[in-house]
C-alpha cells in the first residue's frame, strides 16, 4: 500500500493557484484578470508538461471553459496543444509557468457570460468586465500564469 501511495504521489497532478488574463487595451487591464481555481500541472518522466484548467464563466459562459493541454519540455519554451486550445508556454525556474493560449473554435454564449458577470459585478465594474468579455469573444485568447512545483 505504501508503495502504491508513493507511486501515485509521484504521478499525481498537483493543484496550484493561477490567474488568467485577457489581452485588452491599457485602460481595461486592471479588469481583465481573474484568479481561477482547479488548475493542475504535472511533469511526467521529467519532460512532458500537462496542464488542465477552467476559464472563468465571466468570459466563456457556463460549461464552456474546461481545457487541458500537453507539451514536450525541450527548453524553457514549450509548444502546447489540446482539444480546442493551442499556444506556447515559458518555463522558468522559481517563476510561474506562463502560457499564451488561443481557442480557435470556441463558441461563446454571451447571454450566459452576461449572467455570470451579473452575479459577480455591478454598475461600472459590470460594464467594464462586459467590454473585456466581448473582446475575448471576438478573439478568444489569453495569458495563463500558474505556480508549479519544481
């Protein structure tokens, strides 16, 4: 049993805090970042990177933001891809993993996005976050930053 737990521990995916940012004009940048939960990163055999995460419903709508991608670590830059997502990550010692990602086939339900935003924001903040969400829906892309274990 101990051997099984140890082996599982070595291969288990660890969860870490992360943020997701949408590229927007400077005046919107303070409103285009979300702390997101449910992130996992693992290196299997020391050279494979696997990341799974959930984008906020505030930009994707409900049930539209679960993604996983993989890449082969050959240097500090890692090309990654998965179902509905591709991009590149920068891996640096003692720094968060940073990935620029695109979602070429994402269909965004703006009604669902607006409902999600309304549960978290009101007034001017709602209006600004809605602008950010519309920018994302026009070109689904963003920056994922997540702490990883070394």
